[in-house]
């Protein structure tokens, strides 16, 4: 029974329901302390996922190409297998922080993308995959807030989001280099569409396409 409740949840561990993770929330629903509509991503009337945070086809539904604000998008960007979240390339407003704070692979960071590049109102948390102390560029996997809460973090403050990389399997069309698309990161907590220019496309071994998207903005 818990598994069927958990399967309906988005696996974001966003904390909006008041619990640390989706598993704890599923326990509270099973015990009768809460109802599933306390999750902001679940439609209580249909008992289905409102957003595209998980694959709707796994629930026997057709994919709905609308974001949380009812705006169209073209494809969903998934994470690479084995990685903890979407891969993002960022540059702190003060690139010297990378060297001064000794930011290295495996570090847990928080920060907020600001400005024309990707003015998201949500503080991002993530794990560093690569960092360049010379240029200040960081590649990280964006995750939820649990690791910073449990293990501590380094705060880079405001940053510019330059690129996303990931796998595209759910799409209206084959992604083409040089074309700008509206896309949805699978684990976006706001479930808002993003826009970006695809500048790298390759067939992926397990199906779909490996893409890199630059020139980002939201809305």
C-alpha cells in the first residue's frame, strides 16, 4: 500500500508537504495523519500527478505538454543515469570564490541563479562534478535541500546559469542543433518551462538523445 502511494509522489523531496522526503510523507498518508493532496504536485480530484516531475505514462496517462502555468513546452530533460540530479554549468558572480573557497568535486553547494540567464526564485542545491579554479566555472548536479541540511554546504551566492546537459526521451520532435526550444527539467521544483539553444546532440546508447542546452532563460 505504501508503495502505491509513493508511486504517485514526484520524488522531489521538496519539503512543501512538511516532511523531509516523499517516503516520510507516504507513511503519514498511510497512517491517516495526512491526505495525498497535501503534496502540491498531486491533483486530489484525479489522484494523479499535475506536473511532469515523474513520467505520466508510468501512471497510464498521456503526456501533457504544459507547465505549471499552462504554457507549452517541447521536451523533458532527464538526468544522466547514476547522477543525483540535472547537470548544470554555472559561473558565480564572483568567480574567485571557486579558488578562495576551495570548491572541488564532491562539495555540496547552494546558490541562486539570477539575472537574464535564468532568474529562478528558488535557491538551488547540488553536488559539484567538476570545478575550474582558473575560470570559476562549475559543473554540478542540482539536487534537493536534504544533503545541505544533513551535511553542510558552501554558499556561492548569486550565479549565472550557462548550460544544462541531460537525456531527452520524451519529446515532440528530434532535437536539432541550432534551434531554440522550450523544455522542462524533469525535477524542476516549480515545474516552469525553460528555454535554451541546443548546441550539441548525440544518440544515446539506451535510447533518446544526449543534449547540451545553452542560452538559458525561464518563462
